[in-house]
C-alpha cells in the first residue's frame, strides 16, 4: 500500500468505507501506514436500497471514531427503479464522493478495489468484447469531476485482506447483495472460482490487466503523437486533418475519436465500441456523424468534432458559472444574465458569425450570454465586444489528457 501511494502528494486523504472487508482493511491499513503524516477522513455512501444500510453506516462511523477520524454519511436518493441499478449506483457513488472531497478540501479519495475486483472486471469485459482499454481493468489513479480517486489495493487479494483483519481481531460487514446472482459482477465472481482447474487465478487475471495497462499506455503515447501532428483546437471544437487521420492504424483512429468525444461532452464513460466503429466508417466516407452528444462535420481538408445542439439545448447556468462542464464567459458584471446555448435565435442576432469561419451547426451549440430573451454576447460567433468565452481546462488539455487518461 505504501508503494502504491509513494508518488502521491497527500495532506488530506478521504477513505470510502462501506464496512465490508476490503474497505475496512483499506482504512486500517492506511491508518497504520500513514500514521499522522496524512490527515484521514472517512465517508460511507448510503444508497438507500437496503434497510441495513443506515446501521452499517453507523458502524463505520463508530470505527472512524475509535480511530479519531471524522466520518460523513453520504445519502443517494436518485434511484427511480428504472435502468441498470449497479451502473447508476456506481455513478452516484463517485459523484457523491467527489462532492464530499470538494467540501472537505481533500487531495484525493482512496477506494478499496482489490485484485479480485480487477479479475472480475476482466471477465465481465471479456463478455462485452471490450478492447484493450476495457480489458486493462481499473486504473490505480482515476480523476472524476476534478477529484483524484486512488486504488492502492489493486495488487492485494480479498483473501489476503481478510487474513490481515482476522489476524488483528477486526471484524467487517458482509453485504447480502454480494450473494445476488442477478448482478453480473457476482456471476463473474462465481465463475472465477471455477477457473482454477485451468490454472487461471485471481492473481493471474489481475496480472493480465496490468500487462494490458502497459500496452494501453504505449497506445496512448502513439495517439498523443498523432494528435500533435493532425489536430488543432478551434473554439472548443476539434479539427482533424482527414488525410492524415484515415492513414492512421484503426486503433489510433478510434482512440483519437473517442478522446475527442469525451473532451467535448465531459462524460466519464465513452460510447460503445460498435457505434464508434460505425462513426469511423462514416468519417472515411466523408459522411456526417452524431454520437455521444457530439457531431462530426466535414469541410475542406479536415473534419470538425463539435457539440451537438440537442445535447445542450436545455443547459443553463448563471453568468459566472461553468456552462456544459467546460465553458466560462467573462466580462462586465450584468445582473440577471445567464449562459445558454446560442441556438438559432442567437445566431440570427450575430451578423458576424460567418467571419469566424465556424459552421452554423457548431456555433448554435456554443455558449452565449443572455439577459431574458436578449442576446448580450456570443464570443465564439463574433458578437459581444470585450466578452470572452474560455475553456476552463484550456485548449492544451485535449493533448495532455490523452496521456493522463
């Protein structure tokens, strides 16, 4: 664990603890390894799905109190009974923990994922015919909503963690949902136990994910080099040299396209492999594409990847807020103003838009400052004088995040 955290600069570290063996071992291990060098904070997410959850959170709070650590229970109330429960719960969990980390001023949040989780994830993604990114499993460091999430136990098995706890007389809570075979992960866990006769072990599968992660890193560097040669950023859109792009290996094409979608739409998860393949075929044939809240438009010697208007049609934030997860508009203070998409109505009030060289379909999805029904400024459409629209992460982030992701 200490090795896994060695290159992390930490003063205040959050620890997500459910009360199960993995996260309980994580908490006690961090306390033992870090001592007083790093201030620890504990959080438990109560998804509100089981009557025992509140008592389990209280038990974790008591453990934290015994260790003289602050504890917060984070409650999720967003489940409406529709869709994929585990997927929605996971997304909600990360969102709640990210908000908590921001409120507590934490440098990062540690999670209790183990080598078993890596092996189970690999089996699940094999079932989905995932590519290298999916098969390389969970990364030891991941960023969500600007918060670093650390997984220092990926090299440790669940059996080893339980032996650690048992040897110290520390108990844990067994979640009954871990026996529910309606969940894919639980079926993968059962299947993993049947593979021993083939010489396939939890540790071996976790090692495979680590090997694939090294291959993923090499592919990321290749994609970064290609981006530096073929891509430029214009008004938050990604412009790609078409001749150079179609000459790239298929995997590099896919990486650049998926990365562009994610950089523009700010979503944590990429589109599925099949629709991305369809999009690549359309690009090669100079056909337009709409996918993942983005559009691909062709023009001249390049194609443009921009935001889709329908994806931001209802996006509204205060004038000093962050619009669509990435845009800020700055200028004079204006009471009652708000940021909304430019749209057709705004473009009609922007006579200089053609001089920007940006296409109609791209501009209508850009941020504009409105006061009621009156357009105040549309910086990317050439309207608004001294008002500016800037990417919160900067244009260079397109290139740097190719490596960090």
